[in-house]
C-alpha cells in the first residue's frame, strides 16, 4: 500500500546516513501521492549538500507529474528561502545549478525573477546555468533580452556562450546587432554558439 510505503520513506528521512536520505528524496520525487510533497520540501532543509541537491532534482521531477500552481508556488517560496538564507558558501554553487534546472521547469514570473538574480552570482557556473535556463522562457523574450545581453561581455567565456545560446533560444531579434559584433570573440566556443 502506497500510504505505508510513504510513511516508511518519511521515517527514513531521519536516518544518519546521507546516502539513505538522498535515495529517499529520489523516491519521493517519483511518488504519485500528494502527501509526499511536504516531506520532499522538508528534505531541502537537510544539512548535507548532496541530499539537498537530490531534493531539488526530485522536486523538479515531482513537478513534471504534479504541475498544479499550488505546488509550484510552494516550491518557489522554498527555493527562494534556501537561496537567501543558506546559499552563502562557494560550495553551494552545485545546489544553485540544480535550482536553475528546476526553476526552468516552472514558467512563472517568480521563477524568472530567481533565475535573473542567479545570473549575478559570483560563480560563473551558476551564471551560466541561470542564463541557459532563462532561454526556455520564450514567452518572456521582450522582458529578458536586455538583461541577458549584458552577459555577452562577461569575463568568462562559458557565460558569454550561455548568454548567446539563451538569446538564440529566445529568438531575440533585437539582440542581432550586439551578437554580430561578437563574431570576433577570442573564444571558439562563443563563436560557435553565435553561428548556431
């Protein structure tokens, strides 16, 4: 019975071993029972970064089968809280990257706002992940083009590449003059992204 399995999984969230808690997060992400959702949000409070990352991924998976607005609103609020209160170390970059991938699935103003905030992170990998995720927000092209264009001059080549890719995914025609100026970028990956 799914209810008793869920109870057992929730009990295992208090296990001492982080790998057990990580596996529980993965299992909760695939649950059909709506009662799994509060437990899944709780895993985001885990002290272990590997478990937290698994929870973010599992939440993204859960939202693909439970796309209701109430779930998305709660996820956005929880992710915002985690970003603002707990992501302060350089090592939290991996967690932020996972968040970008989950936020990409939630096509709402709040998720777009969190991604825009992450584009200013000190970690270039986080900036890159946020920019690539914003490329999926095609309905928001008019709003996103200008903020994304400022990253075509980023010091790190992978961020410039992500900005170019994102503008292409958005179909941002107004960025064309800026993109054409980048054809002599010193990095081959950026030039390849421009041509694509």
